[in-house]
């Protein structure tokens, strides 16, 4: 039945009912109360009652589908596909996945509310952006970085044995040096705790983690990976070091399981074995590019004479050439104070020929080297000190010698939230690597929920848009290494302040 007004317009035509937004909307069908009740809440109902002819998603959702956008819009935020909440005590953790054109979908937490409706921020602000989840993973045209792993053969997995976390349907192996002793065992315990915290913070995660011991050896890594395969794992997270990673890689490749390892040794990286840690090359790239953008033209470097020093020196030279900075010289020092002073004096001799010095060592050694350079005559008022991620340490912040220096690092907001959650859950402090365990597990849970069948396929893990987690933006490369979006900090007053924020997305076309 159609309803119309009985009058006529000035031009003699039939008068039409006005849309509530003030536009003419044509004749409008009157629905019976039964018709309205039956159709309320339908995601497919079109209603001229909403501006733009959008679709009402559900009763009380407050969200509409914008025509032609392919995304849901709610209070100015585009959301796609994922929404949920869980009750924790008398609090509820709620989240949604959001996306803006050209940016990856974001797992966002609801805004804080008062009283019983207050939401707990998911992972204390460390929400994970699953780049490409719910979109076309293969649209990036990924280049080949070696032979891809074969597809895993579907089987009925046996019951998981030993230490397990979660009760989801998708198995993930977490390989750690639990029995290695010393610092490795301590880090393993922290990574295990971080994995448990990640599943606690991810509502209804459909994964089950089996924690496997590699004893910090190649043979142990091989045995742990073989056990993960036998128990039906679809992904292996870990191991911690390169020695174990070499053992894990064989069984994982044979079974078609990708590996997300914590080691920063790029010699084990390949397509299918991805490094989630903070790589020295990424540090060098970020700090050199920022220095060049601040009109620094000529630079010298003084690096430790060890494996780390060799890797970061090579990355430093490449970055300097890429950004047009002239490298006046590089010195390598041993650990003894005499050698440090000798090499520092050699750098100081460059004098006015340099406007910056790269000192990428840990705070204790960096302080000694820098003080030796100043004592040898280097003008501290015109030379900018450049550090690496190793400077992201309270010892460096408190050092008057390093004051004014710049260094790259992850945005601290998400990491601080993770540390607070970890402290509250385990009554201990999280080490610097624990956050990577949290991030890897959170990533796997997000991919299972959003990436569809075979969530850990290459197209998912190698999304060009990358992922945004508690440590910031990162993505895996086809050769197994990773890139990160880092901030740049300046030391001063006992702290480090951000002078160049971390990017939220990678440059288009990269």
C-alpha cells in the first residue's frame, strides 16, 4: 500500500513526501507493524530513513554500510568484519577491526565508559593491526625470496602433550630453550608467560599453543619441530637462537609449516623462516635516514669488533650511501679500555670534517667511547651522536655523556602497556624480548580469526601492508627478514623524548 499526500505541487504535479533530511524522496511505502517487526535488524534491508541510503546492520548497532565503500561505518570509524567482547571479572574487553582506505585493518578497543559498561583497553593500548586481514592478501604481487614451503597435508592431529596454553582448534608450536639453563632459560620463561598473556588479552582466540623445549641446541630444535608437526601444528613460533633455528627449519619445511623466530641472525632467514626481532639493519636505516633529513652530511662510525658490529657496520654504510651521507671513516674496537681510547682518538681527529658520529653499542661501552672522543678533542657542540636500539635503556637516558644523542626505537606506548599487564599478571618484570612472544602469539590468533582457510599461508604472512602490534608497525619480507616502523628519540633530562614518531603505515609501493 502506498501513501501520498493529497495536495499538488506548484507545477501541478503530485506532492511528494519529503525525506527527513529535507530532500525529496519520492513516494514512500507504508509498512504494517508486523512488517516492521519482521524486518527490523535485517542486514539486507535498505531504508530511505538513513541518509545516503545506507544499510542498518543490526538493532542498536549504530552502524551503517556506506554505499560503494565495502566497509561498515560507525561514529566516523570504518570497521570491517570483526567485533566481540568478553567479561573479565566485572569488566568487559571489547574490540573491533577497523580499516581506512590504504591502511590495514586495526583491532581497536572501545572507548572507556563509566560504571558497569566500562571497557578494558585490549592489551592496554597494544591492539594488533592485522594488515590485509579481510582483504586481498595476494594483491601485493610478492616477489620470490626462495622456494615456498609445500602445502601441509591435512591430517587428524593427536592430542597435544606437555605444556599447553589455550584450547582452540588451530595448533601452534612454541619452541623455547626451557632446559638450556642460565639466561636462556629465564628468557624462555618470560616468552612463555607472554604467550599466555596474549591469549588472555585476545578474546576467544581459536588457537592452542604447545610449548616445546629445544634445550638451545640444533638437535633439540629438530626434535621439537618434529613433535610440533606430529601433533598437528600449523605454525611454529620460536626458537630463540639461530643454533636451534637451523634444527627447526628442516622438519618445518618438509611439513609446510612456517616459522616465526625470535633470533636476529639473518643467516637463518629464508622464505618460510621469518624473523620477528629487531634487526640491526633496521636500526641503521632509520637513524641514518633521520640524520640525513636533518641536514647531517658527513659521518664517522665507531663500532664493536664483534658479529653485531660487522652486521650493523655494513647496514650503516649501505644506508649512508642511500641517503647521501659521506662516511669519513669507521673504527672497530675490542672490549678493553685501551683499545677503546685509541680508536676513539682516531675518530676525534676528523674534527670539523664530520657533523655526526654513529656509536651503536650498549650504553656502558657507548659512554666510554664517547667520553674518550670528547677527551681527545671532538667538539661536542657541533657533532651529533647517533645510536642504535641498544640505547633504549634507562642507563643511557641517565648518562650526561650521551645527552642530546639520537637513537631509533619502538614506540613506547604499546610496550609500556604490555609491561604493566605482564607485571600485574606475573608479579615480575618483562625482559626486552618478552614483548616479541606476546606479539607473535597475538599475530597468530589474529590471522586465524581473519585470514580464512590456511591462515599462515605466505600470502597472509607476507602482506605488504604489514602488521601493527604492541611494538609498532612491522612486516615480513620474502627473504625471511623483517622491516619495522621505528620512532627516533633524543636523550635528555634523564629520559628520552620522541623527535620523530613511528610511522603507522609503510610507504605506498614498497
